[in-house]
């Protein structure tokens, strides 16, 4: 089991952020990670809440 980092993020959170950043859309990130896009959406919202800030700009073409 991976223990939480001091900033409250876990390794899985960092992988999720990286997948969204690389793929640009929740659907593509979900496909890469083998998860449902709604799961990715909720996880991003959870991470942003912990970080106290938005991590991505949401645009029609995807996440940047």
C-alpha cells in the first residue's frame, strides 16, 4: 500500500494528473488508466479540493 505524501497526494493521484495532462481529455485518460471517465472526474475534483486550487483549465477541446 502506498502511504500518503506530506502534501496529501498519493501516487495514484499523481498518475491520474499525469494521464489527464498527457491525454488532454477525461475519456482518453480514463481509457489509458482502465477507468470510467466519471471516476477520473471525481478523482480530479478530490485532488483539486485537497490542493486548494484548480489543476486544469477546462475547455471545450479538453483539459489543459
